């Protein structure tokens, strides 16, 4: 789940669902959030949270670098990972009813709208937005821990907070390795604290809301989740690459780039543009999509029918 939350396009909730522990996870969160501390609930949350935190802390830097420098490769893989979760959610939604199809259209439209914001640059202008936006980013990330089909990493991309958060995590990790407490304090206070607050609020709120919706509007809710999962692929067009900003035209972190500020902009903050792929890259992208799909499908197979039967 931790690795999935670093990856735009793949949902941590889908990984829990595929592994067969999704119902136990949702139930445990709901119990703990209402101050009912049963041993099994605490056990489930503790182990999932510790493993996810370790994956996020130690893999944030490598994943960020791969996305920045090999975007088309990573996005192709993300598309496959995302599509691999479709059968998982579809299994829960069967048999399909008009409510499922209507919900799917709503979810698909919502994700397509977010993708449009990303393409027009509206989301990137939010980058580096401070404490409040990082709290919102934490809530968005938390939704991916709860909702199968919703990618926290993808929502962070749309909010312009994906690279800043991964950079903060990487800086914190490097400071810990160097045993430099003063260097670790800055990313901890500026990035990790507001994100952690948002994650805590999001997990409690979304988990209880989801239980309520599934209890009363199960088919429509599952349809929305299915639409969100399919719609996530819309914004993951793989043939993109980062390009240096153009002074006087490009907006980075909410400010127009100038000749003076251009040398100060890190490569991870460069805007992305689409390009026309050659045959080799098209074949490579298709291969990575198939590989990503196979990975998620394999996880779902290992989980068997457990996630859909509980």
C-alpha cells in the first residue's frame, strides 16, 4: 500500500482489496476512530501502517527520480498497474445494475475533469502552496488508502504537491541517515507534519463515510469507484517528458519564470509536454502496460476471492 501511494495511477486501497484484507482494514479504522480498541483492529492497523510508512520513507527518492527522468516509462507502467485493478472492483460490483453504470459515469467524468485541469496547467500552479495545501494533499493521499481505484499519488500530481512531498520525504530520510537532527527538523515541520495531519483526518473521515455509503448505496458507490479507476488512466498519457521552463511564459510554483529564477528551478519542477513517440517507444509502452497489468492481476490472484467475499 505504501508503494502504491507513491505511484500516480495505482491505488493503495486496491492493493489492500487484492490482498484480501480490505474489509478488515476498513472495519479496524472505523472501530479505532470511535475509540473501540480491540486487539485485532489495533494489530491490523499497526502492521499495515508500519509497512506502508517504511515503503514511503525509503522509496520516495527513487520513485521521484524515475518519474522525473523517465516519465514515459513510469507512466506506461502506471497505466498497466491501474488497469489491473479494474477486475478487482468489477468483481465487487457484479451483477451490474443501472446504479453501477450511473456511478461509473460520475466517477469517470470526475477523473477526466481532474485530468483536464492537469493538462491546462491549472493544477501545477498550486505547487508549493504551504501548510494548508499540504494538509489537503494529505487528505487526498489518505483517500487512496481507503478507496479502491483512487490513486493518492495521482491526486497529489493534480494538486501540484507530488514532487514537493516526495522531495521532503527524501530530505528527511537523508537527514536521518546522516544523524542530523537539525536538518531533519525543517522537512518534518514544513512537509511531514501537515501531510500527517491531513492523512489522519482523511483516513477517519473517508473510512466512516465509505462504510455508510456502502451500507446504503452499495451499487452506486462501487460504480463510482470503478469509474474513478478507469478515469485515472485518462491523465496518465505516457508519452510525456519534462522540458526546461521558458522565461516569461512558464509558471512554476505559482510564479512566472524569469531569466533570474530559471537557474534556481530544480529539474523535478520542470513542466511536462507530450511528444510523438517512435515505434520503439510505442512497443515499449505497450509492454510495460501489460507488465503492470500482470503485476496487479497477480496480487489479486494471490488474494483470491477473499476481498470480494467479505
